[in-house]
C-alpha cells in the first residue's frame, strides 16, 4: 500500500504547471501545500488552474508577497513549510 505524503509544491518558473501538478498529486491522497514564489498575472488560464486547486481541495496556499487571497508567508513560515514536508517540488 502506498504511503501518502505531505508535499510542498513551489511555483518558481511555471505557476500554471505547478498548480496543475499540485492538483494532480491529490489524486493519490497526498496532502499538498502550494507556495507562489513569484508574481503571477491573473489570466483566464490562471483562473482555470486556480479552480483545479479548489476542486482538489488544496487549501494551504501561500505567497511570498501579497497576492489575491493567498496567505503571505514570511521567512519563518516558509522554513516551516519545508520542514513539515516529506517532499518538495519546485516547478
């Protein structure tokens, strides 16, 4: 039986792909936390990817700077996100 993991997905270069990957990881029962590490343009494609995160019930979404409805993560919070994760993906 596969063990579920706590996975941190960090959007570093391709936020839309990172959002799709994060949503997909929940299919296997993994607990996913998402972190925007850069500014993102809110477009129609972004809105669709955001809907995927919502449908996948990815509710722990953070950003390094104020963005939409994301909680802003300071250095201490980011450190804890890394520590609490079994695995981190930078996309």
